[in-house]
C-alpha cells in the first residue's frame, strides 16, 4: 500500500508540474521560471519523503519552490523532531527539507500550527517562518504557480 501511495504521489506531481525537463519555461515563454507551491500535511514518512524528493527534483530543474507545512507535516519544521531515514538513500524527510531550503526554497508552517500544538517560533528550525494566510492565498492565486498538496 505504501509503495502505491508513493507511486501515486509521483504521478500526481508529474501531472501537476508537467514535464520536469521543461521546468525552466512556462507556457512556451523562455526565461520565465515555473513556481511550485507544495503543501505537506501527511504523517506518513514515505509520503513526506517522496513529496520532498520530487520537490527537490523540481527545484534542481529550475523551478522556484515554496513549501507550506501544516498539521502532522509541520512536525518537520521542529528543531527537535527526528523522523526515520528512508531507503534507498538513507535520508530522512527532514534532511530532504533542509536540502530544499539550502537550494533556495521558502518553507513556512501554517498560521494555526503553533497556537494549536503548544509549540513556539523558537522551536522552529532556522529559516522556517509562520505563514501569513493572506500572503499564501495571494500566492496560490497567481497564474504562474502550480499547486501540489499532499
């Protein structure tokens, strides 16, 4: 079942983003970078991992990536959270998220995460902030942004 979920995640991302080889162009216009907005809410480590593997691949192929971590997915933003490592590369979803950030991705937690879990901003990893719902809504509505939710 987990393999099926991973495969489905990959297929959905490919369908949403299109051919990753064309990530540098948008609608046939040269020079305009694609933007991928990923919301990650799933508790399953394999789903988190595959979503972030694909987001890293999209970023490596020229797209700007912005990630919103909500619910169980927002655990990845906490300094003291240690998810399991995944085969075959022996990396955790948190390491994949850190790699994505090192390559320029913007990562935020949902505005309702901290007040509903008892965590504070000080517990978030460096470089991760709390999202503004108005800013996220405006970003999601942009025609040059592709959405991927898992």
